[in-house]
């Protein structure tokens, strides 16, 4: 019997999401099991279909569930789906490259629209950095952290963010959402890279979770693809 997590301070969709996660963690739901239909969830929890769909959509995006057209929604084998999250610092070490970072901004900002379903607050801590390999600007990154990561304001962020997080018992572990497109640099972005505007770059959005599947960060990166001999970038 499904028992909804009761917390009046949390949105209904989040309560449903945590109910399903609890069942997965307690192995009441195992890989391959079929979930209730949206209509069944509506009736069981007395909520709207939009509320149910939002909870399910997030769990699909985070790799816990999968939808099969015409068949329903099923629990995914997350151990197979998860990818270990390696920082750019680790990748550079493996490739023998020197990595440096310029911190362009550290501030509290409204949650970006593309990540609005990931955070339980209206604002996030935003860290924008220009990453350089062997002195060449290679990546412009924006990392968005939950608001309780206020310790970032007191830290040196020119090195590995993962190492900073580890010192505060936060362990980035797995990749979640992974969206890739090709964009062209704006004039302002091109100045940071010291190239002409309009240069094509990888536009990558992603998320990283800890070992307890709690969100550590959401990120948006612009990565140069015109220097294949300088660095091998992995999504």
C-alpha cells in the first residue's frame, strides 16, 4: 500500500516524488516494476494530473524511471544508467594538461528557467568561471548550487569545485540530466574566449547528484570544439 510522504511545507508534486523515491530506496519498487498510472496516482493522492506528471517527469529526467509508449512507466535500473561524474580538473590530470580558472562572478540569482524544476527555492548560488587549458580559454561555465551552499562565498573557487565541496562533506557522484546542442558565441562571450563572435561551440546543460541522489549542482557550459588537439572533452 502506497503511503504518501506528508509534509505540508513541501509542494504536492515533491511529496509524490519523494514517496516514489522512498519505495525505490526501500526496494518496495525494483527495476522493471510498473508504476501506477497517472489516473491511479490522481485518485490515490487526490491531486491533479499536472501534479502527478511533474513528479514523474522529474524522476524520468533524473534516471529513476523510464516511459514505454503504450505500456506505462517503469522503474529503471539506475545502477546501469548512472554515469560517474568526473570534474574537468580530473579529466585534465588524466590528459596531462594544465587547468586554470578565472572566477567571473559569484552571486545569488533567480533560478534559471531551464532548471526551475530542480530547486526548491526561488534563488540559487551562481558561480561563473572561464576555464583555461594550457592558458587557452576552452570553457565558459555557469554552475548553480542550492542556497544552503553559502560556504562557497568564503572559498577559493579558482581550483576544483569538487575538492571544495568534498571539504564540506558534499560528494559529487553521478551525472543526471545531460542535454547537448551546438550554439554560436555572442560578441560578449567571444571576447572572453578571445575569438571572433559566431564561433560554434558545444552548449551543454547537465546536473550532478551525490551518493544519496541529492542535487549538488546544475550547470550550463559553452565548450570550444575548434581545438581537438588541445583537449578531449567528455560529456
